[in-house]
C-alpha cells in the first residue's frame, strides 16, 4: 500500500509547500520494495510536474551525505520511505531534515512523533485490531487460505505543528 499512496503523499507535500518542484526521496538501497516505491513516486511526480531527487542509503552513516546531496540538488521537500533503517533512525532523519530546512513527509506517525513534519498512512492501531480478528478466526479453526485479504480502510494524517512553525510553514485548513 505504501507505493499506492505515493501520489497522495506528493499531493499533500504540494499543499504544504505549493512552490515545491524538486522533492527528495530518501529510500533504502537494494530492495524490491524500494524499486517499486521509487517507480511509483517517479510516475506520480511526472504527472504533477515535480522533479524527484532520489537518495538511496544502506546504513545510518549514509544519512548525512544523503542530506548534503539533497541540499546540493536544491530539494524543497522530502518524502521518506518507511523501512527498518529509516524507522530505527527516525529522530536523526527528522533532525537532519530540520537542519536542512526540508519539510518532510512520512508514512508512519512514529516519524512525526520523533520530530518529523507530517505523515500520511494506514492507522497502525486499526491494522493491529484487524490482525487480532484474523488470529481469533484462525485459532477457532478457520483456514487462513479461506480468509479474505483486506486493505487498510482507516488512515491517519498527522502534522507536527511545532516542526511546521520552526520551518516557517503555514498549515492550510
């Protein structure tokens, strides 16, 4: 679902930073999920007249260099791919985004809780409740293959107003 929401995240970035035409993407290098994520982002960006600046990293030590490259490439906003690496370094990524004055968009609320600007993605508590429903059905004898596959239906849009103020952004209603 992360790739399917790429367009919505870019749309929200555009609403927060209307003049942004160069948007950086921070992604985990070398995974099939990253390839799909970047391809979807590129397609949506092209439709919106946005130029993507893709920075792929493999470890936490790559982050400062990736942000320096974003600055050299004159990125005006940032979308961060959710991954184990970015999740473990959410606070550091939010700090670097603030240092480089990049409005930052994430998939998960935890990034905003760590100081990032905004997130849009499925509600993790709701996903957990639905998972519990499936576990209950399976423990009561249902065959997993007979259970329908569900997509999330509840999404969260979270804004860190403190970060927005520090970046000088006015959040539209």
